C-alpha cells in the first residue's frame, strides 16, 4: 500500500532569537515528524535540542495537554477540576467580569501575559479584548527586557530596530555583550556567530559556549558592565580611535562624558571588572577598528544597574561611528514585522482603549495581587507566572485568595493553571494558521495548521472572540477572522500572493538585500541625534550621562546567582516533556572549584541556596563555567516537578532595576550551604 506523504512548511513561534523554519511531515494525513526546514537560513534542516524532542513529544500528546475547559472543584493550587462546556466557561467568566466591572470598575480585572507564543495573531489579538474591557495589565516586558528598552530609547530614541544579521558579511568584528546565543539562539550561534570569520568578543561573567567560541572573552564580574564599557572607551579615545566627525555631527553631549572616559583607564577597569587591562586594550582596538556589530543581550540588563549598564555599553557604536553603515550597528530586540510595515498598535487594538490601562510591574505583581481591595479577577495567558516571576511564595499566597477569580489559558496544566477557577485549553502552533517572525534575523514566516486541535482546544484569538460575544460587545475588531487578519498583515508587510502561496515558500526575508538601519543617521530622539547626555533622562530623575559605576563586591558569604536560558527548556515550557526532563537531569547549581573547596562542597552533593525570599535545594556541580563568587542555575523548571514545589524564582526577590521597574533577576544574592537532612 503506498503512503501518502505530505510536507507542510511552518515556523517556530517560541520566544527565541532563531525563529526557525519547520517542515512538518504528514503520512496518510497524520503528523509523523516535526523537523527543521532544510531551506531555512537559520534552522538549516534541524530544530534545536529542545524543540526536536518536545514538538514530537509533549506538544502532540493528549495525555499531557489541556483538552477541555475546566472548572475548579478542589482547593486552589491543588489542580482539581471537572470538565465543563465552552458555553458554561464563557458564561461563568463573562458573568463574573460584568459583576466586577459594575461593582469595582474594570481596573479591578488584571491580566498577565507574555510570549508563550509569538505568532502574531495569538500574541496580539487578545489585547483587543482587554483594551476594550479597560482591564489593568502586568507590564509584560518588566519580567524580561524593559530596562534595556528604556535605556536604548534614551540614547537612540528607539530600541526595536536592530542590525540585519546578513550584514555580517561586511563586518570585521562581532561583540556579544551579555547574551548567550549558544543556548538562547543556538542556530544563530552555530551558523552566524561561531562559523563566521570575523573577530569575536564576548562580555559575560560566565564561560559559556558562546564565550568559548570567541577570540576574546571579557569575563567581567557581574554588574561591572558600565565600568568595562568606559575603560574600552578610554583606550579608544587615547589611541585616536574615536570617529570625531561622526561624534560632532550625529551625537549630542560627548564633551560631558570626556572627563569620565579620561579617568577610566584599563588598569582601573581591571580593578573594577576583573578583566585584564591588556585584554581591555585589545578588545577596544578590535571593536573600534570596525566595521563592528554589537549584540546587546537581554541577560546583562537584568540587574540592579541594568539600565545604566545598557546606556554605557550602548555608547560604543556612537563614539566609534559603528552605526548606519554596512557591517555595523547594534541589535537588542528587533521587531521585524514593524520594520516590514505592520502596524502593531492597530493589531493589538489600541483604537479600542478608552483610557491608558493601569500597569503594574511584575516586580510588584505578587504583592498587589495579595490585596483583596485591588484586584478581583485575574487572567493568565501565554505565560506561567508561578514558574517565571519573582516572589514565588507570595504569589502562591495571593493566588490562594478565595475571592480572587482566576482564569488561566494555556496548552499545558502548569503550576499557574493549578490555581485557576476556570482553565481554558489553548490550541498549539501546530493547530492553527498564523504568521511568525524573529526578533533577531529579518525573516517573517507562516505558521501552518497541520492537525486538528486536540480535544476542544482553541487558539487564543477564538477564545477571546467568544468572550467578547459573551460580554455583548459589538466592535468589529473583536470579531475579525483569522483569514482577514492574516490577509491584512500580509498586505501591510508587502507579502504578495496571499497566505496559501506564502505557505509554499514558508518564510521570506523582509527585503532581498540587507537593510541598514539608521543609514540616514536621523535618530528619533528629541534632538534627532544620538543623545550621549540626555535631558530626557534628567527629566526622568536619572543621571544625564551613563555612570561609570559598578556593583559593590559581595562579602565572601554571599553569591550572585545567575539564572539564564537553559539549553533544555524554553523559559518555562518543555519542563514537562519526560524525555527532555530526563536529558536535563537533576536541578543543578554550578559552583567554581575555588568556592566549592572553600565551602567544603563536593561535586554532586545537595546544597541549599537561601535568601530573604526563600530557600532552594539543588545539586552542586563544580565547574569553571562559573567564576568565583558567582553561581549559575538555569531557569525554566516547573515548580510542581521539583523538591518542595519550588524553582529558582523562589529566590528571586523582585528588586527593581534602575529603569522601567524592570527585573534584576541576575543580581539575586544568596548564601550557599551544604544540605544537612534537617536544614530544610
Ligand atoms: N529566574 C529567572 N526567571 C526568569 C528569567 C530569568 O532569566 N531568570 N527570564 C524571564 C524572561 S526573559 C521571560 S520572557 C519570562 C518568561 O516566562 P513565561 O512567560 O512564564 O514562560 P514561557 O515558557 O514563555 O510561556 C509560558 C506559557 O505559555 C504557554 N503557551 C504556549 N503557547 C501558547 C498559546 O498559544 N496560548 C496560550 N494561552 N499559552 C501558550 C506555554 O505552555 C507556557 O506555559 O521568564 C522570566 N523569568
Ligand atoms: N534555550 C532557550 N532559549 C531562549 C530562552 C530559554 O529559556 N531557553 N529564553 C528566551 C528569552 S524569553 C529571552 S529574553 C532570551 C534571553 O537570552 P539572552 O539574551 O542570551 O539572556 P540570558 O540567557 O538571560 O543571559 C545571557 C547571558 O548574560 C549573562 N549575564 C548575567 N549577568 C551579567 C552581567 O552582569 N554582565 C554581563 N555582561 N552579562 C551578564 C549571563 O551569564 C548569560 O550568559 O532567550 C530566549 N531564548
Ligand atoms: S526554540 Fe528557537 S532554536 Fe528551537 S526550534 Fe524554535 S526557534 Fe529554533
Ligand atoms: Mo524573555
């Protein structure tokens, strides 16, 4: 009997720099394999370690997915539910929302959401409902990258426009600062960074694979980024490597920084940062010679001085004229569809808002949710806050509130879903058509429906259409169909031929040739120039110029805990895939051999990490990826699968960074002790 084999092209919508092209093989109408698209310039025929397993595992597994709307029948947090119909779910939810609005105003309803999926409709369409409702919102970026956005906006007036990676062909040097693409964008690491002939510089406290693949590893102490940036600038200025014409024509306030640059010698830099002065000299000359690209990671701005650090590192392209020409520029989080012409605000329903929504930082969320007078109802969608946000214990207590009505929309029964009054099952990216993008490279792509939704799962957008109907709303934007939304987005982005034709190609760059951002050297700041010294910053109560400051060295008892992207998980997704969980092994903390010896900790023993927020038991791995005084444990485990139902965010205090009320999670301080049986 001959088999009917069909290949469907799609793209990965996870929150990842890579945005891989996918080929879905179907035999006789059923998915047999989800794999990388060979033609795609990033994935080149392979998915990452995690997706190759999870997309063929837990994402298609009826026993692991949420299949039906559920209502709570047990205690909050216990995850005891019974199946209900969609009609009943919608009626219960909208009944409660109407009562909350009548009794306490729409701001008493809060929603928290992020990037569980980045496919454009599932990401943006639900916002229309909440804006119409007038609900409060947990500021999504405050858990991830808000400080960096605020900092780059002061300097350049914009933070969502990054270099086109294809321009590396014109480049001599790539500097990666506080990102670890070997985990967080593995294909970009392998094919774009490691394989390139450019000189490579990495600034990271950890000896990551990205750092190991570089020519120069600037292994700075965490929190000393501004000092390192200023000592690099010192060498450049001393050696006549500044681009004086560029500085005088396109920047503002350089003279205000010169005294600081003068005093930040490489010797001073070495004392502050731990990076040898000779290495600072070499790296400075290499970057300044250009053309150079600068990848500004999201990791290094997740610290108490994260905004200041980003402002300081962001000076490098400006002083050396490494911007606006082929092979130059910086990237942070590029919103490619916006560059292609998509109106994000309209997609997210800005026109439906009657007032600016109340916004709460993730750093304050647990505390504010504890207050019964503040919020009455909570929606959680595209995110798993019990796993990912600070103050884990406090958040659990807040979610325990009997008077808080909680709705969780997810594909999987997460720790957060366990607290829901109503759980709604979300369809996965294999189950509906949409469009995708990457926030690093310049491709947009299709997301293709390749199977029926499991159970009664629905895409986010259909869930919110049903809720809008239940509320009695009539605005047409709340009911726009996927077909119309896709057609309109394709038109805005200039993609010809319609969705079905685009599906045949699978993906395409938004331009045939590399785009060079800022080629006209007009910056959307108040002055139109790069604002090295910023009056806007002053108005915000910040220093006019980035400060050459470093975090205080910790005392010997305390360790700085860094909890970055894991190779085995995508944020908090995939922890529930049994094969990936096996591959990932025990929850580990990496400790430098010197520290391990000092504390009498052997490889493989259990240790307890603790601070004011809580404690956590992990297995020690003695390894030189860490530097003395710094320990590492990767993020993204599901608390309910761990000892005492806790993950690393049990230790995350929720202290804010210096800008945008953003996370400082990589500044977390803990003490480390060998476990004794009674120490818990
Ligand atoms: N300690 C520590 N904590 C951190 C970080 C850190 O570095 N260290 N990083 C922070 C960062 S950068 C981020 S971005 C956050 C991310 O934290 P989260 O937002 O909690 O993590 P995700 O895994 O991206 O997504 C959450 C959920 O979205 C669900 N999902 C997937 N597709 C869909 C869909 O189509 N519809 C719906 N409704 N749900 C879907 C997934 O099943 C998953 O449960 O974590 C933060 N937390
Ligand atoms: N496999 C995988 N990929 C992911 C994710 C995932 O969870 N797993 N998450 C996705 C998301 S939501 C995001 S936001 C991105 C984040 O990806 P990245 O931007 O790479 O950020 P992180 O992984 O948090 O941290 C990157 C590096 O910053 C370093 N760092 C920490 N503190 C400092 C400091 O003080 N100075 C300097 N210079 N460096 C420091 C860490 O040591 C780490 O190696 O990755 C995305 N991709
Ligand atoms: S998570 Fe990233 S690396 Fe993995 S398949 Fe998706 S886009 Fe590619
Ligand atoms: Mo993130």
